[in-house]
C-alpha cells in the first residue's frame, strides 16, 4: 500500500479549505476584488482562531497534532500580506492606519500613522492624549489605551469648534504616534483600534500574521 506523505495531506487539506471558502467568495463576486481579498483574509483568520480555541480546550486531543500543523500552514498564507490601507479617522480629511504593532509580555506598542489628505488645508482630530483609544482583538476582548507620549513634532495642540482638545495637522502632513495598550491575551491573531467616544472613525486594523506590520521577529 502506498504511504501518504505529510505533504500530500497538507495539499489535500489546503484544497479542502479553499473549496469550503469558494461558495462564500462566489456569493460576493459583485464586490470589488479588494473586498473579495479581505473576505478571504477574514476566513483565514476565523479558521486560525477556531483551531487555536480547539487546541486550548483539547491540547492533547486526537486532532491536536493535525490542528497545530493547520495553524502553522494557515499562518504562512499571510506571511507577506500587505500593510492595511489608510482609512478615514474623521470627516475632516484625516486618515489613519496601524503602521506596526509590537506585542510584548507587559505592554503592546501600537504605532499609528496619521495623515492629512489635503495638500493645502489644515485639519484636526481629537487629541489622543485626551480621548482614549480602545483596542479590540479578534475575540472581542477590549484593551484601553495608556501612554501616548509627547506631542509629535510639527503638530499644533488646539481646541476644536466644541472647545475639545485637538491635534492640528498642516496640509499634506503625516505623523506617527506610538500608543501603549495592555498585553494581548493568548489566542489573539489580530484586531482593530478605535476611538472610545467617537463613532465617526473607521477602525484601524492589525494582524499578528502580517510580517510587514508586526514589529516582533
């Protein structure tokens, strides 16, 4: 009888995984290609999270060895993923994204890149040292922001039309800000950062599977 190799098993598993994703992807065929890509990434993240949950609950279960191999292979699919694009932080032309994330044992450093999309007009956003950010991981766990550090060079501290503290970016200006959060819980593979008291900001996302975004080697 011919022996089935691990490579053959992994290839068959990958084929089965892609086959299971295919109906969901075809159902979204009217969406732009970038939306289809993000949908595929979410399927991968969900599969990884489910397998990790299984391993936490059944570390010596009959399928534990297979689950560990599948987690490793699925993580490899996102090894060279692109950095998340800028998304609107507010309606005044300020965009943001997570440039890098550095999860450590006692703290999680998140470096945000914030840009004024106008080349000529100044625009502001809520001051990060006065309005807390919230990190929400892929399991729904929330982490409040802590230290934000000093005001970035070239940024003006002002008051907005409501008298609230704001940071003002000049036309075409882009800054980076590192914000500290509590350490991430085991099983976290990604998440998002959003304003606690503002619903108009599109969350900035991150993935611990993305080597272009992850500071840790």
